[in-house]
């Protein structure tokens, strides 16, 4: 009987008066004792639009005119080392094995004497350049770089360091986030190009060491019918994803309220939000640029 009532959405009211008051005060509140209804989904949309508005207001603070240019420049170079150079080893390791795995899978699936090995190379090249390097590597950087930005800013928020900057007459959003954003915009495309090159190298050596392909024919396939616009497409995606990683993670970290537990929650939420946004914009950019 209870299951039927739950599925029909006719369960009773919440057993707690506080939950009823919360539901009346907050249109986005979800009562766990009630089945999801139209009001619940309306509340989800309300929370999404409210968060989107706060995000764009936050961007307005970030792009405010810098007060102390030299300090911003010093911070920019620190962020390049922290967010960029520290990611090279991870990107290199992932890219080499990503190219190797892609070559093995493609060679096994195209194991036909009538299919030349150059076709395998073309498939590997297109997969790495178009999707694996710009999208998969950006998702990994969202976890590494994005969580670092969110936790760093969240810690500064809960320890009142941002309040101290504001008292000193410095805009904390611009001073703390803008150098991170520019560092990501500069270094992310470099990492993606690096990832493409190592992915192709890893694919070549996997085919050679495992004797899956004729290496000379396979290598020539890397250069057959290559469209240079694919590089532009990949770097455009990498730049957009870099902006998403830097600003979304900074937004969650900057607006933390509470203590250390809330910093951890904000870091997790930022990674989820970045991953969702990257996948969404991956589809949008692909539809716009490759049509």
C-alpha cells in the first residue's frame, strides 16, 4: 500500500513541522518523505538559475580592473608553476598509455588483410586529436587542477584571509582568481598539444612492440589526409575547457561557508559541476565547429 501511494505521489505530509516550514520558505527544498512532484523539479530549476546568476556576478568581480599589476604578474607566474608544470608528468603518463590502448583496440577490431595499417593509424590519430587529448585530459585536469583551486580558495575563505584582503583595499576575487584563470588559459592548450604528440608516439610504439602493425605503413598513415582545422578545433575546446575549470572551481571555493568539512564538499561539487559542464560544451562546440 505504501509503495503504491509513493509511486502515485499521494503520500502524506512530512512528519516534521520543521520540514514543512522549510518547504514553505525555500522553493527548492526537497522533502525526503514525499515523492518528487512538479514543485520539486521547479525548485531544481530555480536553484540552477539562481546559482547561474551568482556565477556571472562572480565573474564580474573577477574581471574587475586589477589594482596592483606587478602583484598580479607575480601571482600569474606562481600559478603557472603550480597549475601547469605540476601537471606535465600526469598528462604525459596518461597520454602515452591512452595512445597505446587506442592502437591496440583499433588494430584488433580492424584485423583484416584487406584493411591497410595506415587506416589504423588514421583512426588512432583522429581519436586522439579530436577527442581523447582535448576532452579526456581536460576532465582529468578538472579533477587535479580544479579541486586544487576550489580547496585553496575555500581554505582562504574559512580562515578569513579574503576578508583581510578586502580590508587592505584589494578585491579578493580578482586578485586570487584572475592569475589562476590566465595561467589555465595559457597552459591548458600547451598541455593538450603535448598530450596529442605523446598519444601518437605511444600508439606507434604499442603497434611496434606488440607487432600489431607494419610500422612504416602505420607511421605514414599519421600524415594521410590530415585536416589542419582539427588542431584548431581541439585547441578551441581546450581553451573553453580551461576557462570552465578555472572559473567554476574558483566559484565553488570562493563561496564556501562553514569550516573544513564544507571546503571538502565544495571541492567535490566543483569537480562534478566542471565535468558536467565540460561534457555539455564538448557537444556544443563539436556541433558548432564540425558541422
